[in-house]
C-alpha cells in the first residue's frame, strides 16, 4: 500500500514537472521568424529617405513602449519616440544584425549589434555609430509582435567636455553658497501647454549641476525630451557681489543663447532672459518655486514683443543624488 501511494505521488510530481516544463518552453519557430521579420522590416522602413516616422513607430512599438537611447532621457510612448527619431537627422547607412532571439509565451528578448551613419541636424559631416541593443518584444492580441522596450548602448567612450569640478570656494558668502542647493543630479517631469516653441505634450529631463573649478560658478547641464524632440542645454550661474545680483548664461542645442538675471527671494528663484527670434524681441522666464535641497516645482513663460507672460510648460523636479 505504501509503495503504491509513493508511486502515485511520484507520478503526480512527474506530471507537474512535465507540465511546468511545457509552460516554460521556448519560442516556437513561427514566433522567432515573426520577430526577425518585424525587426528586418522596421530596419528597411528606417532606411527609407522619405521615412514616415509615425508609421514606423506604430508598426514597430507598442503604444506604451519605452526607448532608452544613449545620452537621453527615457522616451515614453509613441509620440515621444516619434519626435526623437524625427529630430535625429538623415540616416545614410544602417545595419542591425540579430545575435539571438530567446523567450517564452508572449515575451521575447532580441540581442542585436548595430552600426549606422547619420548626418545630425546642422552638421556638415556624417557620424558613424556602433553598439549593441536589447529589444523586449511582446506578442499582441492579433498575433503580431511589437517592441515594448528598446535599449541601446554605444561602443564608443563618452564624448564631449569634461568639466573640472569642485566645491564652493572657501570664502564664499551666503549668496553664493545659496546656489549650492542645485548641486547634484535631478529628474524633471512636466507638461507643455502648447506654444510657438513646442506643441502640447509630456516633458522629461535630467539635470546635473556642479561647482566649476574654483567654486565661483555653478554649471548645470540639461538633457531634455520635449514633445517636438530632444534638446540639450548648458546653464551657468554666478553672483556679482558688487552689483549684489545673481546672473546666468544659458545656451541650448536649438541655437538660443544669452545672459539672464536671477532673483532669489526665499524659496522662489525667478530667471529672465532676453532673446531675438526671427528679429523679434522675446523674453523667457523660468520660475522655480518651493525650492529645497531635494525638490522644487518649475514653470516656463514667454513674452513676445513686450506682451504679457504666457505659460509654456510646468512640472516638478526631484533630486535623485
């Protein structure tokens, strides 16, 4: 009796193990081929000189997809992904070679090696990039496969300026030390209200601020994703003890640059810059409110030709380290 009971238990355990193994079986040949075909088709679409990025993104990505490109904030959703691709420039050559496709059920993981040659906006010469990529695929209700996550990693070492950093100078007064509230890495989120500068939509950004060597100026670097594409911005803060006033110099990848004034009253920082856009006087304003060492809220405004302040965007900023 005991031997028979053990036999039944053993048989039940074997059935459970076999069922589990069957549930965890890898992708079928049909699914693997479908993923490879979708990947190849997307590559062909991206190489088309007249590519429709809206059609490309709808074909390749799920509605809630996230793309993580080198040196940029995470792109969330099709609108942000489309804007980023549309702003990248002209692709001259592109190769995506599949290394492996694995997975089970309705999830799959594709490893690729890539290389592409592109002429960025405003550049006179092409740039060649090589790297690796992981794409997380999700099977849709209609049986097709779409990318839910797309993560790139360049083989090239970090490029660009390396700023000599330090702390505030030893004899810094309380006014200069006050700028130190921004030191660190921040994550920004918000929403555009719709303006001549950008359409309505979500905004995400990272901000890194550090004291410049010598400790008299604060240097801040933004990497932003607007509804109409990515923008990089460099912002430098200082304090003039003779004028008893804060100053700022700001420049971004769209071509805007200029000096501005900053007024700090308790926990409110008000920035104002004067620019010329198409020969017309434009004032931009950034207001940071409820500023603490770990968080603040922000609002952008513009004024055309001396007119009233009109909202551009607003959101929150959280220090992450």
